[in-house]
């Protein structure tokens, strides 16, 4: 079929297999050009098909030479529907990893469920024995609690009072004022249950009980802080509460893993264009301004540069990672530099529909968003017929 982007709100409902493959191979190429990392040998990545999780899988294999198991929740193609981008990314990753002679297995299903945890454990036992790195990189709007069956939903809302700020429609470049009403106590509770640390802890408990965590294992989850202008909607809002819980969970897991000389960390990462971040009000305009300033200063990084730096300099750099006062790794250090944020603030006050292109990287944001789904990738002829029915070797 000929595949073109189709949108429902900020979600793209189609994906291009060759474009996704090219994007994955671009990330692989970046890692192959860097120094090798003396790191993990067998890695489990939960949330491995897009964004930070995919980058973590690529750095594990092509930077460290590690075997990987990637868990994600993606849809294969059927009839006239393409697969999701994460499906095509996973297929491309496996193909490249296997060509490089490294083991790569993928599990597609609900990571919040007990069944997927048990399936993953059985696969580790059969193929790897134990894992020495577990990365938790899920981003999900909902969760079915595995023990109570409760359907939980996460919301992106402020707490205590409503929040009004500028918001951009990155398809049209239109900037409008947006007001988000505060969350209820029940919405806060459910958001913590979806995006907090409970499921990370359930994974580590299940893996530990099955004795598939190696001596000296490291586990890692990702979080975000960001600038004061997004605090009401993010860090001091519902998702921020969930991130507080995730970060507290790292302390619990650190104590638990000490018996096997293990380590648990949260890494605070940079704001980037991913399917999840595009859904957060106000954030796309902030990211567009941030990208422009960081590119102008030669400080810009994408997922792959962030995760390579995290592995090479912090987690597997040979010395202890640099931690902030709350025990977190800060690879958001370039984003949070004082002069970068001062420039964002200055532009934030004046940005409008007329000067958006001059002040921000809205064009770059839009392009990266399309590229998440395999579109607008150099070298791909989008007028050509393409086979949407792509298999993931370890799944089909
Ligand atoms: P993403 O949307 O690109 O990736 C989410 C992953 O989770 C995908 O692999 C998806 O298949 C998987 N997933 C979702 N629900 C699942 C389920 N029920 N079962 C199995 N897999 C499921 O997200 P992104 O942005 O890479 O986020 C990953 C983590 O990084 C999150 O904790 C996020 O808060 C954090 N982070 C993201 C930043 C950003 O700007 N994008 C900045 C800093 C941290």
C-alpha cells in the first residue's frame, strides 16, 4: 500500500515501515560511531519500542554488545491498517541486532499484567539465565491493576488550582491560551497508580523472586522535572505526583537490591519529542523554544545522545554516577542550564503566531513528530508501494 500520515488529534494513526527502519538505523549508526561501553550483557527493557526505551535498547546492544528482551504494547498491521511505529521499530531493531550476532527477543503485551511478567521471566530463564540491567521506560495513559482488576487512567492536570498558559497547535502553528482545570483527588490517585512506581516495584519483586536478577544488577527508570513555567501542569501536577512516587520507589528498590550489590536509579532526562510528550499541554511550545536555543548553542541532544551519555558517563562510566540532593541522575543538566532557561523565559513572554518561526524550532518539532511515525525521513519515497505487513522475528 501507499502509506501517508493520518491524524486523529495529536495521534498519528498510520506509520511507515521503511521510514521507521531508517530512523532506528540512524540511531544505531550514531551509537556505532561512539566509543564502546563496558556495560551490561543481558538487558530487559520495559517500554522498549519508542522514545527513551528504544534508545536504551539500541545503546545496550550497539554500545555494550548486550543481548536484550524488549517488552512493549504495539499493534501489528491488519487489513488496510498499518502497524504502529513501535511495531516497525521493534522489527527493525531485531533485524539489525541479529545481523550483529546479538540476541534480541521481544514480547508484545500489557507490561502491567502478571502474565506478561511471567512470560518475560520464562524467556530470561530460557535464553539468558539472568539479566544485569532492567530499564523501566513505560509511558501509558491507562493501567488495569493486576490484582484488583481496577481500570486506572492517568490525567495531565494541575493540582489545587486551574492553570492557564500558551499552547501551540504544531500542525498549524497557531498559539492559543489554554486553561486546564485542577485534578480531583481521585484523578491524582489514579495517575500515581498508572505512572508511579508500583508496577516498577512489581517487576523487580517478580524478577527477584524468580532469581533472574544477576549479582550487581542495575535498575533504572526515567523521570522529568523541567522549568518553572511547566511546573503547574507537569512536576507539580498529577504526573509530577506520579514521578515523586517513582523516585521514592527507586530508594525502596535500592535498599532491596543492596543484598546482591545491586543499584536502583532514576534518571531525570531532557524534554524531547515523543508520542507521550506531545500529549502534554504547553510542553510542545516549550520544547520548540528549547530546541531552537539548544541547537543555536550546539547543546541539543535527542533520545539516543541522552541515553548514550547516561550509559557511558553515569551508569557504566567506571565511577559512581553524579547524583543530585534527592539521589537522582541529572542528564537534563544541559536543558536546565541557567542561561538556556533564561532565554526560554524571555522568548516565552513574546512568542505569538507571527514570530513563532523566528523564535522557535516549531518546524523541527513538527518534522521530528512526523519522523516518530516514519514520515518525512530523507531517502524514503513515500509515493512508492510498501509492504505494511512486517514481522517481528521473535514474535511471529
Ligand atoms: P514513549 O511513548 O515514546 O514510549 C512508551 C513505551 O511504553 C512504548 O514502548 C510503549 O509500547 C510502551 N508501553 C505503553 N504502555 C504499555 C503497556 N501497557 N505494556 C507494555 N508496554 C507499554 O514514551 P517516552 O517519552 O520515551 O517515555 C518513557 C519514559 O521517559 C517515561 O517515564 C517518561 O515520563 C520519561 N521521560 C520522557 C521525557 C520526554 O520528553 N519524552 C522526558 C523525561 C522523561
